[in-house]
């Protein structure tokens, strides 16, 4: 079931790939960006992670934290220098997709196929140029996983849900920055 706005986000206490406990309830006095991504070799997701990590310090200075989820197993993520360098942002491996389900993510073969047919080559090229990983899926990963992003206000209240309608469909960086700054959502 998809999440709605103005409800409390599903709380979790998990261990990230860096062996740190990430307890969402401890973030209640901050704004939080939660990103759910596909597999460790997905160029669509890795370009997004690359863009977000570049603004991490700026968002953190405004009181916003970020938490990233990948469907890849921990050992797959840790084999990637790119993913290891995402720290200090928590990166949580969720191969059983328990949090994906808790946050209402649904797989879609149609969305995945359309994105791969219309924008995979261009996205893969941009990923190579940016130096982010692109490789085939590992054991247990799904081509049908569709990303989603959430903006939580203080008190862990969901203020923006964005279930991607394409693999390059994400919240605008301006929306994320404005929310970090003021708690308001740009249209």
C-alpha cells in the first residue's frame, strides 16, 4: 500500500552496510530524505546517488539527513568503491525488500521496460562519463524494481512521496534543497 502525505513514516532500526545501527526514530528532530534505489549496478540509480552525495553537506548544514536503500546484498554493495564512498550517508541493503514493501514500493515490468527502451543507452553513457558503476544484476536483484523518494519533516511526518514513473523520474534537486531549507514543497 502506497504511503500518503501527512502520516508518520514507517520507523525502522537496521544495520547499514558500514555496520552502523540506523534508527529512524532518532532522526525525529531533523528533516529526512529517504531514497529507495534498484540494484548496485543500475546506472539510473547510481547517477541519482552521485547527484545527491554532491549536495549532502549542503543539506546536512540545513538540518536534513539522507538514508539510501538498495535491493542489493551488502557484499555486492561493498565490492563497489563508489558505494563504499557514499558514507557518511547510511546505505542500507534490503534484498528481501521489507522496507520497500513498508514504504509502498511496487515492481513494474512496464515502467522498467519503457525506461530501458527509451533512455538506457543515454543513461549508461552519462553514468560511464560520471564514473559511476554500471553492471549486470547480481543474485536476487530484480529488473522490475522501481525507485521512490520520500521527504520527511520533523516528527517523521511524510511531506512528499514520489513513486517513480520512469527510472529517471525523481524529485527535483531544487525541491529537495527547498524542503531542507524551509520545510516547504515546491510544486
